[in-house]
C-alpha cells in the first residue's frame, strides 16, 4: 500500500510540475507574442504612386545618403591575413561515423552576415579506443582505378600522415567552404591592386557614401613588442590613403571601418580580445590610421558586429584566432565568461578610439563616429523555445551598444533576416523564405529586388514616425568572399565570373538600386514589378541555390556547403506591413490551433489583391 501511495504521489507531483512548466512557458510566449509578433500597421500610403521619398539632397540634420559597403577581408588581394591562413590550413577529415551537429541557436544569432559556424568536433575523434585503418601501398594503376586496401592498426601504432588516404566513407572538410573549389580564391576582388573597378560600379549607382576598411594586419604585420618603428608597414598606410583619395575623386564621401572581423594572426596567437593588452595594440593601429587620413574620412566605424566576432571566434572557435578550450566554451555565456570579457575590452577600445578620432578631427569637418551593430530577429518554433530566444537576445541585442552609448554619434544597424529557434538549433521553416546561406529572408537576386524595396519602405516608415535615420548602405557591390561560407552565397548587386578574370556582370538588382538612388524614390510600380516576378517564379516552382545542409528534422547544420542544394521559391507575402507572423509551429501547438480555430473570433486578414489598374512596364536603365 505504501508503494502505491508513493507512486500516486509521484504521479501527482509530476503532473503539477508539467502543468506549471507548460503554464510558465505559455505565459512567457504570450508576453513575447504581444511584444514581437503582433501585426505591424504600416504608416505608408500604399495607394500612392510614390511610396517613399528620401531627401538625398538635404544637409545637416535632414541629411540622408545612400551608400555601398565592402571590407578588406572580402575584397583585397595580396593580403596574407588570418582569414587566408585559416582557409589554406590543412583540412580535417569527416568520417562516416561523424554525425553533423545542428547550428547552435545562440551562435545563430551572431552569424548574421553569412558567416557560418562549423559543426563541433566529430564524435568518432572522441572515441580513442577504436582502431584506425592504415592504407597499404598499392600500384599506381590500382590507385587510379580506385582500389584501396587497409590493415587494422592498434591504438598505439602511429599512422603516417603522408600515406593516409581518405576511406570510402570519408570526405575532406575545409575550414572555409566553397573556397578551395573556385578559381584563384586568394585574389578575392583585387581591390588592393585595382580599386577603380569597384569604385566605378559604386559611383555609377549614384551613391554618395562608400564604406571600406583598413586591415590591421596589413599595417602591423607583426606584434610590436619592440615598438612600432620596426613593425609598421608605412607603405601600406600610404596605399590606403591613396585608395581613400580615389574614393573621394569619384565624388563619394568615405565611411572607414577600423575592425571588420580582421584580427591579426599574431594577436590571435596570444588570445586577442580576451586580453587587455589588445586595447593598446588596437590604439596604436588607430592612431596610425587617424593621423594619416582623418582629414579625408567623413564617418568612422570602430567595430563591425563585435558580438558576432566574439561568439564565432572565442565561443564557437569557428573563426580564426579563437581556439577556445572546453572550459571557455562551457562558461562562455556566463557574466565572467570569455564572451563578456572580450566584449568588455572591445567596448573600452571603442571609447578610446572615439575620443582620439574626435580630438584629431578638424572643427570645420567634424567626423561622426559609431559602430555597426548586428541585430537578428529571432522567434521560437515551439512553446519551450522562448527561453533560448530570450537568452540570445539578452546577450546580443543591447549590452554592447548600451555600454558605449555615451560615445556614439550614430549606430549602424546590420540586419539580415529572422531566425526560427527550435531546441538547441535553428529550424528551417518550409513556408519561410531563406537566403543562400540560410538566413531568412536575405536573398538571391530574384528575391533581392523585393527585399531591397521592402526594407527601404521599412526604413522610410521609421523616418516618418520620428526615427532619425541618416542613411542606408547596401552590402555589397560585387559577390565576394563571405567569411567561413567562402564564395558560396552571393550578396552582390554585381555577379563575378571568377573563371574569366573576375569579370563583372551587373544584375537586375544593380539597376533597380541605381534607379532608387538616383531618384531618391520607391514607386508603387517598382514594388509591383519586383513582387510579380518573384511570385511568378514561385508559381512556376523555380528553384535557387541554398548553401546550408538540413537534417530530416528540419534543423540546419552548422557548416556551409561547397556546392549548393536547390530550394524552391516560396509563395508567401512578406511585404512590409503585410507579413503575418506565424504562431508556434511545433506539433502540439499546431494541434491546439486546429482544435480551437472554429471557436476563434479573430478573422484572418485577407491578402491584398493585385492592383488591376497598374500596368507594369520593363525597367529602363542605361550604363
């Protein structure tokens, strides 16, 4: 009788715990939904011929500019930086025993600009008790025909690296995907040796601001342990000054980035931003640059997406210069963990750089100093995913900007799309649109045109409701090296034929962007054309490249792909002011909605019908 009583009590207690847990998560989601998922009422008059008008000719407080952006690691040739060394490093092998891990939700909040995170160490490497297979030397003819023979090797016996051959179920896994399989990847876009190709493409769009960067390792190729005189490359500094003057010769203002995910290899060896001494080295670099070009730079970006760099370098260890140990990984998100530690030193470095830039700026041409901050919109897939979303947002959205708020002339917002969090990973939702690198919605070119239109409308809506927006910079001009995703995802308005001497081919989105920039307007006709072409492609079930592997549960793998899969275009209205957030998508939530739908008093909003009176004409452009 006592055992039965205990079982009954345990069952009741378990029931109470489950009920409380479900109720707590339901309450959390309810609060999250009210704050983030309710329909947005657009202040834009969609019946007007001109949907948005940007005052591109204004100055002072009413200033608004269009710009294009790039960075050294993406485009500069003759640059032996940490990224090149990282990409050329010896690849590891992935055996058939390895199980790829889904992308981590927290890291996914950081990998917004296409920089993929690699999967954790393969499980087969953890099991040291398994026997290895050593290849037996065969004749050349046999090797050509694909015959391979192996003998079992005891754990203690060493296997020669030069004789090691991948097994039948083994594949090579490079640190940077879609890099080794393209022509001349190390040349990037030759912006160092010939910047005029990119500059002319930018100028021809009509933009008034060009964003570029200076690579720290090119100026300081070695750690200045004995002072700057022996380590600084002053010739490179002069070359950068010449490039900046070339930007100005095209009639464009300069926005200059000091740190765009480009930690010198020598700094990575001792720990980089995990140590306070990196602040001093960074300030040495900053003073060299500011003293050289402060009179020809209009906007300064001290750091580009610092939390992205810290997470993927020091927490995930998938970017060069990190190499975290297991303890650092396990404690990285704690208040005293490596993430907050590195972010703290970067905040101090920004503040010091801000003060120095303003001290050196001319009174008549006072420079504006800010940061480029990545903001990712994350939503939960299921009822129990709200906590993971909240944690990711808490760590990444506000802390860094809040810590330097008294030393910011502007905040650059880098936005790529939304992420759907499911358990420990990122869910690919079949009814959502995704970019080639697995970001929702950041596009290929068919999607890029409506994406561009809708986000400009969102910017304009913010402006007319009182948000002081001074400009819009598009990333990027030409397809280039996209961090750990290599040359896979295509983010450029201009395609690059790497097999044909890096020949440039402007895409339709290039001409649309040019039209918007030169007129300063987004028209109803522009919007209708972009959407009609996308919807037609979706109805015809056309496909496009997708550089992220997905498992049978719909979770995206962490690493990128050397060759893309194909994903269909999605028939869904994600226009600004029309997009309706889906509720929770886990099976339990879907079942609950299905049961309760007949009793719902909320009517589903009808989608906006196409304007029958609007006749869409071909886009006119000239080069």
